[in-house]
């Protein structure tokens, strides 16, 4: 009778695991080995971000109520802790609204020489706060339920959909949803960074661990994209050496392709993609890049 354990004495033949399994196993091992370190790194205080060039600083009668109101109605995010004066009033609070910051405080008898007071149901205003929101109609509806005065109902304008409200603390807001064609990108901005790598799963695991930014499947099979600014993609095209490729936004891709060729570079004709017109190019020293024109 054959002993089944005899197979254990045979030479072990190495087997390459499936790429998907190998990627998952590698990520699991990184989490297990660096779990504590990754947890500690996530608790490290990051350097403060450079503030916007202009941040409104307003006075409200009740800063805690205003914080709750701006959070619920505008989707604001509290920044830091409240600074509370000795008399219990809030001397400083701030929230993030998109890429802007709103600062506010309460009046306090501790500072009688400061000539700033909260508005008391004013009928005229010296200023209006302009805020871009994802959905003007929904924001106005929520504001109305939360005791705001709707001065101007939502209406379509050349610059988008707009409305005007006065919040319960006496401050006037113009709300705007920019038109779909609006963009923050300008001619020459880097619209995307692509990491060309021989092992895309390994690269994805590495950058997810280092940057703590998740990657999602890209539009090209086997590619991965992180929604950073600009987005970072990675894939493994056949026959290309590891490199980093930049994708530049242009207003007119055909004109930009002509400029590449005139300057001594190489440029393929632009192709229509689900996300716009894309042209593969190389400069006059062989470095590859892309030109991208968004289209409706």
C-alpha cells in the first residue's frame, strides 16, 4: 500500500500564483506588517494647508447654532476646535466650505473696543457672501426649512443657477451652481499623471500604502486611478519602459498638435475618448506626454 505522505519527499515545484491573488496577498501582508505604523501615521498631524487668499470673517449672535446651521444647510466642515472666551462666548470658529474658509465669532463684553457686532435682522446689507453649491434648489429648500429668508428663488442665469437667502443670523448669501461647462482647469494645466510600470498591481499596492489614497479601476482594462488633483493613473502598456507621463489640458487639441509638430515633436492625431479628445505626443527629445481637450 502506498503511503500518501511519500509525496512530501518529492521536490517542491514552484507555482506562480494568479496575479489577482498575489496582489491581494501582498496588500494583506502590508496591512498586517505595517498596521500599527499605518495607524500611527494616520494620527500624525499634517502641516497646515495654505489658506485661501480671502476668507470672510463674520460676527454672529450664536456661534454654536451658526456652526450647526452652516454644517447642515451648506455641508460645511468644522476646522479645529472652538476658541471659547473666559465669559463663555465663542471668540473664534471656522468651517471649510469647498475650497474656502468661513470664520466667525460672537460679540463679547471682554472686548468693548472692538466695533464689530452681529447683525440684528437688517433690511440692508453692506456685503453678500457668494457660495458655490452642488444643488441650489436643494440648498434653498433646506435653508427655508431651517428658518432662512429666501430673498430670490432659484433661477437660471448665464453664470449658472442662482438664488439669494438671508440666514437666521442676519447674513446675506448668494448661492450659485456653476454651469456644467464650467471648469477650474486652464490651458496648459496638468490634467492627469500616468505612471507607466511593468507591474501595475505592485505599483498600485506601493502607492496606496505610501500615499494612503485608494485607487479604483480605470477606463482602460488593467489600469488604476486615484482621484487626487490632478488624478494619478497607472497601467502597464506593452513595450514601454517605466516612466511618468503628463497629460496637459488644451482648449483646441488640433491646434496644439500642430504646435507640437512645428516645434519638432511628434504627435498622433487626436482620438475621441469617453472623456474627451486625446492625442499621444512626444517632445523633441522623445519624452512622451498627452494632450487632452474636454468635449461635451
